């Protein structure tokens, strides 16, 4: 027993050591941090993770190993958005539209959608694997479809930019978002159907025989129903919030924004080239540079105004397409919520 006390209890500090420690400034402040592996904590925060990448142009998938900061730079996302995808944390369902990406956290589907690719955290979950397979199937089906050939023949297909006359065409990010919504709604609908199938026999048994055992079974079922109802409600609210905000829906049209930025960039490059060419010609050294700057400024202003008007016109059409897409899955998730609510009302009326 004495040996155990000596091992567990702290040993008394000699007076000489106390005197030495008191003479050293801030010595007591450094002691609590002794033994903390700060570098280890940083490394854990920058740990490399496995992602499944699905390419938009081919539909091919590959597994890549990248760290968090590489993903942040690659997709132009803040760290707080990536925390939504961390499997170590539990966050409610969220759909975020950013400048170059859509961040999705819907039940098992946690991914980043850009105009060129989809990045999912590598997982053996069946719904994640089904998402990848379904996305690949639809992409390859589109690339081999007669619709694509017709668009190319009619010159209405323009580098997947969404500037075409086909109402059936959806850009890549819409396809990826649609499959994520479909997977989440299917998963929640399956769980709701299982609980509904389990509920009615239990309620019938409680109606015929009121006992402690039957009451306990119904209470447990009620707890599961309440938890599932909250998850379904959150997905429904997230879709409804997106439908009510035109700005959020417009942010999700990533292909259009990418195409617009590329056109502006190449326009500026061509203007720079014309400027170099004009300066190389024999002109007056006093009057020409200001005139060139005025011309460049007026041209840039007119161009930006034209791009703004064109993007706003296209935005209205794209918002309608996004709204129709969201509305379809809003109806599905709302039906699931009504089903769960009906079962809960029956339980509350009995207990």
C-alpha cells in the first residue's frame, strides 16, 4: 500500500528547487505546456485523406490522397466548409453554394462539386459507392447520347457552358447535385418506410393489450421516429431555403461562372496584345497613350456591362432550371415528412 501511495501521490518539492523556480521568471507558466506535442497536433490538422474524384469530362473515377489545405486551394473553400465533410463531426444536412464549388452534406453523401469534378471522402458506405456508380453512368450515358450529337450538329453545344437551346440539358454540377439529393431522399424514405412498417403492429398490440412492455416498445419507437423526423425536416428546410433565395441558386451555376471568367480573362489578354501592337507602331508619344487608355477603359466598361446583362438574363433561366430540380425533391422529402408526422400523431394519441 505504501509503495502504491508513493507511486501515485506527487513527491514533495525540496525547498532548494522552489527557490530556484521562484528566481526564474514565468517558470510556472511554462510547466503546464510541458509534454504537449504541438507539432503532432498541427500534423493531425493537416492530415492527408483519401478522396474519390469523378471527372466531369469523362466520368472516370480515381482515388487521390490530398491534405486539407490542398483541397481548400483547389476548390477555393474556407476551412469551416471542409469541417462539414469531416466524418468525425456530426453536422445537420447542408447545401452551400460558393464561388467555385458546391459543398454538400446530405446524410451519407458528403462531397464537393465543382465545374470539372466531384470530390467525395473515400468510404465503403454503400450509398457513397452507389453515388459514384450512378454519376458515372449518367455522365457516360450523356456523352454517348444522341442528344449530344444533335447539339453538336446544331452548334448549340458550347463546351458544357450551359449556353444551349436544349431544355433537357443540365450542366455537370446540376447532375451531381441531383444524384446527391436523390440518394439522400431515397435513404430517408427507406428508413421512414421501415419504421412505419414496424409502427402499426406495435400500435395495434398496444391498443389491444396495454402493458408495460408494449408501452416501452412504443416509447422506443417514438424516440427513433422523432430523431428521423428531425433529419428529414432539416433536409426539407435546406431545400426550401435554397428555393426561396434566387442568389443562392444562381451561385450554384458553376459552369456558367467558369465560362464567364474565362471569357473575361481571354478578353483582357487580347486587349493587352492589341495594346502592345499599337505601341509598337510609329505614333505620337504624347497624345496616343492617354487616348489608348481612354479607349481601353470605355471598352472594358461596355464589355463588363454587356457581360452583366447577359449573365442576369441567363441567370433567370438557370434559376428556373435549378428551382424545378429542387422542387422535385422537395415534394419527395415533404411526403416522407408527412408520413412520419402521421405515425407520430398516432403514437401521441395513444400514450
